[in-house]
C-alpha cells in the first residue's frame, strides 16, 4: 500500500512539475518584432544587419542564436539601435552577452566624446533579458516604449 501511495504521489509531483514549467516557458516572435520596428514612425533611419554583418560587426556567430533583430543607425549622428538575440542555452547567452557588453562599451566611448544628447540615449538604454531573449534598445523614450511593447505583444 505504501508503494502505491508513494508512486501516486511521485507521479502527481512529476505531472505538476511538467505542467508548470511548460506553462512558464514563453517565446518571443522576433520576426514580428522586426516587422513592427520597421513601421514605427519618427525614428532615425535604421539598417538591418545580416547574419554575416552580425558576425563581423558584433562577433556573434549564427550558431550562437536562433533568431536576431539587429537594427543599427544608417548615419553616424544617431545612436538609436535595437539589438536582440534569441538563444537556447546558457552558454549561447553568455557568449552573446559578452559580445553585447563589448559593443555597449564601444558605444559609450564613442558617444561620450561626440554628441552629448546621443550619449544620454546610450547611457539610458533599456536592456532586455527575458524569455530566452537578450539585448538592448537605444533611442528616444517613445521609440523604446514602442519596441518594448512590440516585444511584450509578441511574447506567447
């Protein structure tokens, strides 16, 4: 009788654990986020980085992420930028985060010596780290809010 009770209890715990962990797992549709960014008005012109550009520009290989949104300014008088990576493993996240830290230090160094208002945008960036997506958003408050809303709206 004890074995049956213990077995039933163990099965119940196992089922509860499986249900709660799958319910907690959310994903972000970065393709929809990217499309949404393109429709935001009153934003400095941005250009999308290809996989090759991401590798050479940020030092992140395509094997380190499952999806990416990398929109950088077309003109070097704007700091507005969106860089988001979806990853599967903690080691991928660590590699991406290391590359992003390097990029953010470069941006801080550049803008601290160049345009004070753009440097403020870099310093006040919004960093993203949720639902297997890591990255940052740099821009005016309305732009950052719009991109953050796109991420929230496309998280399921």
